[in-house]
């Protein structure tokens, strides 16, 4: 491989929308927690703020090919975490297109494509946030790290149709605001992932049983979005687990079949991930398909998936640390784009510096082997960027020790708010 940086500089054109990303980098979704919030007035929740706009202006200056927002919630009272989630709820009075146009303008200001990630947590929501969650079936989420979950109410057919239309409404809003596309979050144990998994989908109707039935809601949402947006150039993408790493969760073979169905439905790219709250593979020592000489947690799954897709592009996120590892994944044909998340909270302009040949690896940190600490640290850095503050350098042992000391009393309360 003669020119690793040159390979990463190449543009990527998507097969169904015809849109082109200016390079092979994608900023993966992370919850920003920079929206408005009101305990008593739902209409005051989830709207973009100056801090959110500043965050995306900063990432835009980093020359990233595609910027994916944090997961936008489609219902005001079904949230993936407490606090300042972004929300677009069709039942709330709001001028959403005008609000989100500022975010789109900021993210696109340097030529990036901007994608809004859409999400519903399903059963995977702390009982303190939503004691009566809705899900495919009444399978309660096990307690995780002391966080309790309510027993979910199975969605009726009418309820499923309502969910479908809510996803389509959010896509319509974002398109009107100037977004280039959306991403459906069908990974990490959230609602769409719950429909895909036999362990959480016990339904006996057309939304349960066979894999095609369990994928039905996802396919209906894609079709509803197309009908709502009425623009063939609008990107539709999906974040999909390679496998859940849980008993009766979606496995590799099923995930490949779902990806084939998504391609047939006109999905431009699939971002592969893995794990759930109950069993998350995010510690480098526990990564799936352990390949010590290569980077990327889900590279081998991407290699298994590749022969089954003729058109849809593949994005692999997680575990990339060097320019060589990134370019090798592309050169070997495993992935079309490199997804980065936490490295971009430590260094928002990392991609720009890589493409200029000024950096050849991501910044290290001095944290012990604790995915949770890294999640919380990234959340803190996101807040710093949004507020225009200096970004804490966690490659400094003193800063890490001070951060851990501050968080010792708070970490138990934040386990349910890990950034996926």
C-alpha cells in the first residue's frame, strides 16, 4: 500500500442516493446531551442549543466526510437517558425545521454530509426515566450496574404503525431542515434491535417469528421515510449489530441476511457495530473476532458481510487507532469508510490532521481498562467543545486521576447513560 493517506482521501459515492462523501471518514453517533430540557414542560425538551450548533461547527472544521448526529429521540417520554437528549416528537408544538436548520448549516459548513441518527429505546430505558416502556414483547431488561428497568408493554399493531410514522416524521423534518440523510439505530439493544432479536421478540403476528417478520418494522420505516421525504437523493442508512453477544440475540448469519434485505430496500450504507447494554463489546481486550495484528472491532464481520452486498456501502466503527490500520481495512476491502467516535471528542480536527499528513494515529489516554470511564470522559469533552472550553487531555495522568476522583460518586448514576 503505497499511499495510506491518499486512500483515505478518496471520495465515496453512495449507490441509491447518488450522494458523495468527500473522503472515507465518518463521525459516528454519540449522544451530545446539549439540547434544551424541562421537567414539567415537554415542549421545552430536546431542542437544539447554541452549544449543540458550536459542537457541529467544530467537527465540521475537522474535514470529516460524513457527520452523524447523536441519536435523536422520536418520542418525548421514551428517552435513552435522562437530561438533554435531542427530541423530535410530532405531538409537540415546535418549529423543528427552523431549529434544526442551524445544526445542518453548522455541520455542512465545510463540505461534510450530515446524517441524523434516529432512535427509540424500547425496553432499554431506566425505570427512573420511563417506568412503562414499550417494546416488541414483555421481556424485561435485566438490571445492569444497579440500574433498574420497567417491564415493557408489548406494542400493538397500531402502536407499531405509530412508531413507523414517527420515524418518518423525523426524517421529513430533517430533510426540510437541510440534512443529507438519516440513520436508523438498529443496534445496541434499542427498539429496532429488540425487534430483530428472538430473545426480545416473542410476537406471534407478522412482526415476530421468522427473520423477515422481525425485520418488517425496519423495512416499513424505510418505505415510510421514502414516502414522507419524496427525494431519491436523501441518504438512508442503518446502524446494525454484527451480533448481540447474548443468548437468542441476533447472530452473524442473521445479521448478514438483514443487511441483504436492507440493500434490497435501498439503504445506502450499513454501519456495523455489536453488543447491547446487557453485553457490550467495547473493551479492546474483549473485542469479537480477536485479531491481534489488526485494528477495528468488527473488521472480520465486515469481511463476512462484503460478498453478500452488491451495492450498499459498509462502514466499520470502533477500534481504529492508526492511519495504517484504517487504510489497511479499506485496502483489504473490508470497509468503504472508517467510523470514528471517541477519538473525535479528544481531537475534533483529527481527520483534517490525518488527511494533511500531520498525524498518523489517534491520541492515547491514561485510563484503566474501563469502557464506562471512557464513555463519561467523552461526554465531558463533548460538553467542553459545545461550551467553547479547552478540551481536557486524558493522555495526561494527572487529568485522568482528577477526573476519576470527581466521578467516583457520580459514575453509578451514569451507567444507564453510557454513550453508544
